C-alpha cells in the first residue's frame, strides 16, 4: 500500500509536466494493469519454485535483485543484463519501457505493445508453472 501511495503522489506531482494526448491517456490506462499483471506473474513464478525446492527465499531474493536493476535506465548496463531484465526476468517492462514512451515519446509499439505482449506471455507461462507445481506438491510438514 505504501508503494502505491508513493506512486500516486509522484504521478500527481509530475502529470502536468507531460504532454498528454488522448492516445497517451488511453495507453496509460492500458499499460498500468498490464504492468501489474507482469509484476504479479513474476511473483507467481518465484512462488512456484517453492513447490520443488521447499525453500524458495534465496531464489525469490535473487529475482527481486533484478527488479532493482530495472529501476535505473537500462542503457547503463551491458547488453546481456539489458536483455536479461527485458525478456527473461522482464522487470524493465513494468516501468522502464512504459516510462520511455510517456516521458520521451520513444517507440510506443515496442514499449507499450511489448509490455502487453510480454505480460500476456509471462502470465500464461507463470500459470502453467504454478499448475505443474500443484501437481508436484508434497507437504513439507508432518
């Protein structure tokens, strides 16, 4: 809840400094739920790992370290890391790529279209992994 409040406050403080068109407003309203879907899908993947390892804390920590990388402009990273946080653990599509479109008018098809496509693909894969995990589930307790 705290992150949501901070995000809303920052958005309200900066919204007037952006040039808004009807298309941008529409794409913003579309991109927000898809970014949330992608972030949730990544959480499902990391939680699913516990079905096989019983202890997934360290793996979850590693995944979320990649989230920290995506908080900065990805141009500062080497190409392999950019590719990793864009397409394998795609945190860059939760904020960096959409922000590139809204702040700099960079390639809406890739930045917003890519967000939609990657979030749908990742959500589908995360649910498949979750369901495989449910099939493999063994109680760790007595």
